[in-house]
C-alpha cells in the first residue's frame, strides 16, 4: 500500500462527465489499496471567467492594487471543483472530503497572485487518510499568516500537488495532464519526437523553463528539493485501463542517475519564440554596468532571460539580454530614456524576430563536443547564430525565428532523438 | 456618523455593471461619513449553476449525504461576488477588503446546508472600519468548530447581514432587494396593494412565513431577538438619489409599538398555494395520537405547517394538517402504510387543490371581531372555509385554491388596506 498524490488539470476537470471519470480513476487506485490525495485545478475556463469579471470592474494595472481580492476571487474556482470531485467520489461509494488550502492549512507568504508555499501541516489530511477517506486538496492556493487567501500563480496547482506530496512523504506524485509525457521536443514541430520514459530533474527544469510547458517550473524545483518522485501522464486514457500499466505510463522525473536511466547525451530540444533580444553597444567597461542596466530593468518588473556580455575591446563592451516580446517596447523606452544617458553608452539595438533553441542533456556534463556538434549542424543548414549561452546541461542559441523549425528538426535528427537509446 | 450594514441580493449583484452600481451606492454612504459593512449574495444564477453541477454528479438524496461538500461548493458564489464588490469599491477610490465567513469568523453549528449562526467575532471587521475601509462580508456562510465551511440555506444572506449588524451593534441594517418594501399583500394579485412605511417585527414574521417572501424568516427572528433596526428597500433606484431620501424609503421593521406606528387593525393579507391538506379520520381519541402521527411525519423530514384537531365525538376525532405540495404523495404513503394501521384510524383523505389565506395585524390583539369580519367577507363571496387556525396576530383559513385571488382582493378591500391609515 502506497501513499499516492494525483493532480488533475483544468481540462481533466472540465465537465461533470470528466469529473466523474476522474473520480472513477481515483477510485480504481483507492480500491487497489492506496492512500489517495487528489489535487484538482479549477474547471477549464473558470479562472479566466472570474478574472475577466474583475477586469471589467477595474481595468487598469489590475494585479498589484487588487491582488488580495483577485486571490479571494480566483481561489473559488478550485474550491468548487474540489467539492464537486468529493461529491463524485462519494457517488462512487468512496468516503471523501475536500479541503481548501486554508483548511489544510497550506501556509504561504503574502505575495498575492504569486505566493510561495512556506509550510504544509499534514495532520488533518493524514488523519482522514487513516480513516479510509480519499482527501481532495484545492490546488493553486494557500493562506498567509494574516489569514488571507493567497494564490500561487498560473499553473500553481502543479506546485500544490508536489508540495502536498513532499509534506506527506508520498510515494509518488502523478500529474495527469493533456499530454502523455515529456517529449524529446514538441511533436508539432518534429513528428518523430519521442516520449521519454524518464528524464532527470535538472533536464526537466531546463526543458520547462524553455517553453516545454508540461509542468510549472516551480513544481519541478519543489520536487527536486524534496526528492518527490514525479510522473507526468495522460488524463485521456480510459479510466479503467490496468492500474499497473497506467502506473508505468508517461514520463518519470528522476533525481538519481542510475544505470537504468536512458544514456542519451542530449535528452531534448527546447525552443521559445516569445523572446526579443536587446543589445547595448559601446558600454564603457567598468565595474557595476551589469547592475546599472539590469537593476533598472528589474525595478520596472521586467523579467530577463539570457544575459550575455563578451570581453571588452578598447575599454568598451557590448551587453545583450533577452526579454519577453510583450515587454520589448517598454524595455527599449526605459533603456533609451534613462539607462543609456547614465551609462554613457553609444546605442541600443533590438530585434523581436528571434527565437531561442536549446539542447538539454545530463550527458553533456561528461561529453565534450556536444555544443560544437550543435553549431556544426546549424552551420550546415546555413543558420546564423546571433547569441550563445551555455550551462552545465544546456546550450542555447538565439537565431532568426524563421529558421526555428528547421533548426529544431535538424538538431533532433543529429542527436538521434528519434531513436530509442540502446 | 453611523455604522450601517447594507445587504444586496443576487439580482443586485447580477452583472459587473450592477456590481459597479452597488459600489457607487455604497461609496455614496461611505462618503457621507458612515462606517459601512456590506453583505452581498452570490451573482444571480450562480448558486443554482453550482448546485446543478453537483446534481449531475450525485442525483439521489443529495443534501444529506453530501452536505459538507455542497456547502464547500455553494459558498464559493458569495466569496466571488464579495471579492468583485471589493474590487469595484477600490476602483471607485475607496479602500475595501472582503472576508469570507470563516475569516471574520462567523461561527455556526455543523448543520450543513442549513446551519445556524452561533457567534460572530467583530474584532477584525471593526479594526478595518476604524482604518477607514469598507468591509465586505460574504453572506450565506460561516465556519463550524471543526473548521468546515457551512451555509445557512437559501436566502441565508439576509440572516448573515442581520447577524453582522447585531454583532456590530449597527445603527441600521438595510436590505436592498428587488421589491421596494413590504406591501399589504402581493401587488400582482391586488393592484391596490399599498407599501407599508413601517411594519412590526411580529407582523413581518407572520407575513414572511406565509409566503410574502421579502425576507428570509430567520433573519427577521434574528433582528427581533437583537432589536436590529431593519429596512427593506429597492436596489433599483438610481444609485445617486439623495441619501436622505433613500434612507427613508422602503419599509422599516420596528420592534416597539409607539404612537407613530400605523394603527391599522390588519396590516396585510398573506397567502400561499404551495400547500396540501391531509386529514386522518376516525382516530381513537387517546393521549399521544398527535405525537404518533406527527412524530412519524417529522422523522421522514417532512415539514408540517397548520395543525388542527377538533374535539372528539364518540371517542373518535379527526386530525388535519398541511404540508408542502411536493411532500404530499410521500406523506400520504407514509400515513397509509405505517401510521394508519398503528393508530387504528379509519381513513386518510387529502387535497392538493387548496390555498391558505391569512390576515395579519398587531391590532388584532386588542380588537375583537376581526376574525368574524374575515369569515363574513368570505361567506359573502360564497367561499367555503375548509380549515381555520388562529394566533394572537393572525387568522388563517384554508380554502379551495381557485378562490384565492377573489378572497385576497375581497379581504384587502374589506380591511381598508388600500387606504392610508389616518
């Protein structure tokens, strides 16, 4: 008998028929003798519906001023879906009880709309499990030390599920979603993309942050920190498939490199065309310029992804970074109006028609020449590399966005990702 | 400066445009210097939408088995509308904060779907008021001593508002609704029906329980117990009408009989065609028969309204009562299958095509002949009276439902209810 956490996304909870299927699937696990905790998202569309109402009432700069009330509002979506799932489970003949985040309680800081979980008291949930109940815990939300409801931000239910699994020392946390696992790359771009049976925690982190949006990145960090075995699998399989088959499906995110792991050097290709690049040219090379530039950007609440600074020539250097395309205009104005004059730099240039392509793999740690293979493949395709950034298990390049599919397909093939590793 | 509680029903909260109007009205009161607590219902249709989802998942005998989860579900409606109203008030430039029942906290017993308020801690709300905030408190819900969410049953937001007003010792509790006050009878039946400027607490209790469904009856009991000045008024007046005019509109429910009160003998005519009558004939007249009959009915969770037992003849008596029409078949089966054999009674007869008409008035206490005037008027109209029941301030008759409008109109005229009292 194991303690298992299931997490179901909004699509899986999207109608009473689907909620009934979730209940039947959970009941199958419970009847096999497992202690079950289930973390559902709001019914699909519900969070958007609620936030659209708020927007009608207060259109301008909504999030900051009204954060507390937005969280009161949005948290109702998961409370309702959790209660409905408990009812569906009871209709299946299982004892079940649902708890809102504050009832567990799941304690968070007070950063409304993007709160972070600080602690989870598992006593109440554990006593229900021991009494033979299936426990439903609302995703996405918690309570701060003033008794206010907080939410964890979009996709926060993944984090809730992993955090609950960590607090309960669950044997496994299964994230049921609308994809059937983690792929070597997006199958819409590369039809030969292959599902990975296992992927390391570090690789998953790099994939998630690159736009392979299977899991909220914070949930992966959490799983890594607490070593929660995490599995991503499809909620679209029939609820009555064999439990052992279901338990082995999807992709398992692992935390130890053992002999059974797939030994590919590169595990996947991630890509992202939501970014824009910005370069400040002719920056006098002296201590503090990175802070002068990025401090101003951070103060304007603009998130920066890649940051590149090369060695200087004649006491001048060029400083480049990427931001989300939505923030491009705002960032350019900020730099031109205030940062450039203060820096004494020559010029700011930018480009929104770029994309970022990354190869990710634990194997890169111990294999030389992986990056150079990537550069050779792109060169053979006639693709010019605009920026390069590397980490231990990832190499990213910025290229013209029109070459994105070509680059991803060529790299996928070059690193044999369509082949099951020996 | 006064402490004022406003309560807004689901229709008043039915769209973002209406919520904005509520916010403007509340802002008018706050800017006039009053401390404001607002209790909103869920947006109209929302509670029904949520409960319909539950019904799809678990159709049979829903309320009892799934009470806890139904309350978790239904409570989200008011939490969402309260947060939206707080956002609308902030958009109007007022500081505002919303609290769910458990955050106040409003403590109740554990009778899911029909909980009763036990206590309200006003410290948190009071400190917000002192800080100059408008406080929104969700209607309809509270928390039991196990930390479970409870709801107060349909129309429970009226009770929440009155209870909050009582706990805070508010100067007045204003119930904004889709009627502009309490009438001498339903204006759809009698066009000459007149709005009462004041009505006594006891009269309001009798009117409310008789189907003049302006206020939930429990809220009137609560107001009476704690002497909360309660006003029913229209939410459809423009939000920017003069505050003093608005403060005097609608109907004030009073708790003291002073000289300024309208001195009518009869204040209103109530009626109800949702009932069915049932008579058990030839019951051996011995101690305990009322309990034998009504105990069985109560155990089956059937609510009884009028109960009539006349003196016995030849050791036998007839025992009659009324139940809601929806419960008629269930009650008849129960009586025929189990109660009748045990009683040794002759027969059970019933009729669903009846209605109850009542005259209500404080003045009946001190005026003789009011009931006989009622019987004369009905007799002159050729209406046969099937059952009679009286209390200090009410006389009710059961008649054939086809005569209901005729009876109500004739009584309204006979007691001069279309005339403003001298």
